[in-house]
C-alpha cells in the first residue's frame, strides 16, 4: 500500500503499516483505487491509497492534522527531528538526519507557546515546556560552557546520521556538533518567547543560564561560534 498526498509519495513504502495519523485522517478524507499490474502473465490488483485534506477543513482542523503528524513522526523527547530516513535493507529501523534539530525545536517551542496563548490548550503548554527543556539540554549535553549542540540522542539509540558526533563522558548521550548561527538564532528565539509567556521563576533561571552561556561564549570568542575542537564552526 502506498500513501500519497497531492500525488506525492509520503514515504510509506509498499506493505508498510500506515501510522495512526493517517488512519484517523482516512476516516474523513480518503480515495482508494485498484490499479492492476501484470507479473508473468498474471493480473494482480494492488490497492493504492490517495489522501488529501478537504477544503471543508477549518484552519484549526488543518492545524490539528499538522500537529498530530509532526508529533507522531518527528517529535522525540521535546526535540523536533527533520529529514526522516525510512528503514532499508542496510538499516532496518527509522532514523533521521538531525542537522537542523536545534533550529526546528526553537521554532516549535515558540509556536507551541503561541498556540497555548491563543487556545489555552494544556497540551500546547506541555509541549512548549518540553521543547524549552530540550533546548536547554542541547547546551548542557556538550559539556562545554555555552556550546550548543545541533541534536542529541540517547547513546543506546539506533541511529544513522552524517556530521560530527561525540559521546558524553557519562556515556548517556551522543550529540552532534559544528553548530551554525541559524541554530543559535532559533534557540534564542524559542527560549525568549517561552520565558516571556510561560516559564515560571525556576525555568527562567535555567533558561537564562543557558542563553547567557551561549551569548557569553560567542562574545568571548570574538563574536564567533567556536566548536568543541576550539575551531570556529
């Protein structure tokens, strides 16, 4: 079975189970057709599923679909992953390219904060808090004062990613380095929005320490981001 959105393959290969997000979506909007293929003279019907969001969905409804999809496919311990890599024969597990995790998590933190301010939904508050904690973790996990990681994962997690990764001294995590200015921008942006509107006094102190350390490191290094190896990133 293949799932398609506006005619484009979404990444669910033949015979792979559709995530629950799509199963919920299909209850509202689905189109099933049965193309036939010939193999060695035999005609075989293959069910193929096309999914599209109806124009009848409200803006809030579309936002909800996006929220469910993002949470189920890209959210891990408050961090927002990008570029999902599907299982293959060489790597029979789901993984991600995590070069922009800090960037996307910062934007997500601000978005969930604004979502809570607009809707009052408890879930938005919880997810903003988780994202803010994940952003602070991305500074703490490097073990270097003011150095932000692009991403972090548990050391025993299955993964396949390019970039430079290091393991923490306690062997609990590995983190991706060589952070760039856009990652720092989104990190500061997300934590600023969260601390202004949702953080309590204790959270503001923790956020302030993390953001202050990153700013101090950049200023102290001649307005450059210096990596773990002492070289500008």
